[in-house]
C-alpha cells in the first residue's frame, strides 16, 4: 500500500509539472504568432523575416 501512495504522489507531481510547463509554453511562442502571415519566425535571432526566393 505505501508503494501505491508513493506512486500516486509521484504522478501528481508529474501532472503539476506538465500543467506548469504547458501554461508557460504559450509565452514562448507568442513572438512566433506576432509575425505577419508571409513572415517566418527565426529562433536563432528571435526575429521575424520574409523568406527570399523559393
């Protein structure tokens, strides 16, 4: 029985960590959505740019 309680606690901690990560993730990609429709977000310099050529 103690192993079941330990497993439940571990599962709850993992769930809290996942919820925390997901709630902070949109802040990371907000800049990506700020680009114009024809632009692409470049992670290396964290800026939007318009691709040239094909």
